[in-house]
């Protein structure tokens, strides 16, 4: 008798809870749609592509290494499937040559897409890791825009990136940030970025490209909200559960080959294609930075 009553009470409150969750869910779902459709008041940048060979070379280097553009958009920038993240969405990077989406962008709009995560219509892009390079000084931004413009047009169908229902909810609850334009301050003053140098100070800027996976504190652990099929980022701090026993040579070799000192090949989710293309100054700067952060136990993100 008593058990039945308790069950009934629980049944009713479970139903009420379900109803409440549904209302919250639908509300958040709709507000994602609103955020995705809103137009940002950010002008295209005053930047024009050049065919200066030093700028093009610098642009290619950045696009291959710390920018990771080729890693996602493909070696010819003709578009590629980066990752099917199950219920979160489909991360498909479009063709950004003039044979594809690149044709819809002026140079200034392309620069705005890179620095602000905003498309040619002024709306937020999806999945673009904008905080990883919105610190680039103007010269570097011009270099990358020039490099993108120098690539031959690729004729390919531009599959769209999509965010699925769980991804929308995770974005709205602040677990994952999938609307690129929401990840940066659009009217912030330019940061004081040193010229490339093998120091922790410069390394901290490059390491912004590692945060999305290895965490703000660099101590790794499962990416919040990520499905269990996704490899778990390692601890990069000098803790015993991280790179404590690694030498700089171990670090450099691993980033160049994708193979750890113990012979294990890293999961392809770790973007070795980008780290491989880093130059000596960038490697030295990253190592100096990782040795300067607090050694934390694995999983403190
Ligand atoms: C982690 C993968 C990733 C990296 C790294 C990346 N992109 Fe993207 N990019 C994407 C995805 C996914 C989209 C599709 C966004 C959308 O549909 O809203 C995109 C969209 C774009 C667009 C807009 C295309 C359109 O259809 O309107 C441009 C331009 C662009 N990226 C340029 C770059 C450049 C230049 C770099 C390097 C500085 C870069 N991206 C790095 C994943 C990436
Ligand atoms: C897209 C996600 C992602 C990004 C971005 C990323 N990593 Fe990783 N990284 C991983 C994953 C996942 C692993 C673990 C792979 C495995 O265990 O097979 C890993 C492993 C490593 C390892 C091996 C450590 C060990 O103990 O095995 C090093 C070193 C490393 N990453 C450095 C970096 C650096 C430096 C950056 C930034 C320049 C970076 N990673 C950016 C996902 C990422």
C-alpha cells in the first residue's frame, strides 16, 4: 500500500520533471536558432590580399601550422569532413577557395571571418576555432588572407556543417561553444603580441590552439559533453601524470611524428598535421610555455 503510494508520488513528480525539462529544452533550442540567425555589427576589415612572396610564404606557414586551416579545410582548401561528432553535429569544413564559399567573400570579409568568426552575411560561423587565432597581428592576418586567395579554385560541392539537437543544448548551457562569433569580444583592443620568439610569452599565444582539447590549464581529461568515442586529450603539464618525465626532444619528436616516446601512435584526433608544420621557434615557445604552467594532475582540464 505504502509502496504504491510512494511510487505514485514519484511517478507524478517524474512526469512533472520531464515536462519541465521539455519546456527548458524547447526554449533553449529556439534560442540557439535565434543566436545563430543574429547579424553582428562588425564591419569587414580594411585588409587587401597581396602577392608579395614573403607574405604568401608566411600565410602558408600559418595556415598549415598554428592556424590549422589546411588540417580542417583540406590540403587544397577544397573542403573536408573534420569530424562527425554524433548527436552534437557534423563538423564539415567548406570549400573556401573561389570555386566554393570563397567566392562570396571580399578580402575584408575573409579577414573578418578569421578574426571574428562571422560569415559574409554577418552571422556567426559554426565550429571555427576563432580564439585560437584572433590574436594574430594584422600582418599575419593579411598573410593568411593572401595565401587563401592564392589557392587555385577547387570545384566541389560545399557540404554544410550542422549542429544537431544535443549540440544546440550543450551550446546554450555553456558546456560547448559552437557559435564562433560568441567566443570572442568583438570590440576588444588589439593584444600586445610579441614578434615570434622562443619564449613562454609567445608560447602562451600559440598554446591557445591546444586549449579547446587539452583544457585551459593544459592538464587534459575528457572534453565536456564529448561522446565517449572521442579520444581523451593528455596532460601537457610537467606533472607526473603528464609530461613530467619528457625532455624537450621527446616533445618535439612526438609533435613531428605523432608517435610517443614509448612507441605508441597518438589517436588521429590529435592534429599532428598542424604541429608537424610548426617551426623551431614555435616548438621552443610552446615547450617553454608548458614548462611555465602549474603542474596539475591529469583531468583538471
Ligand atoms: C577545427 C576546424 C577548422 C579550422 C582549424 C579552421 N576552420 Fe574554417 N571552418 C570550419 C568549419 C566547420 C566551417 C563551417 C562553418 C559554418 O558552416 O558555419 C568553417 C568555415 C570557414 C569559412 C566560411 C565559409 C563559408 O561557407 O561561409 C572561412 C572563410 C574559413 N572557415 C576560413 C578558415 C581559415 C582561413 C582558417 C585558418 C586560419 C580556418 N578556417 C580554420 C572549420 C575549421
Ligand atoms: C582537436 C583536439 C586536440 C588539439 C587541438 C590538440 N591536441 Fe594534443 N592531443 C589530443 C588527444 C586526444 C591526445 C591523446 C591521444 C592519444 O592518447 O592517443 C593528445 C595528445 C598530445 C600529446 C601526447 C601526450 C602524451 O602524454 O601522450 C602531446 C605532446 C600533445 N597532444 C600536444 C599538443 C599541443 C602542443 C597542442 C597545441 C599546439 C595540441 N596537442 C592540440 C587532442 C588535441
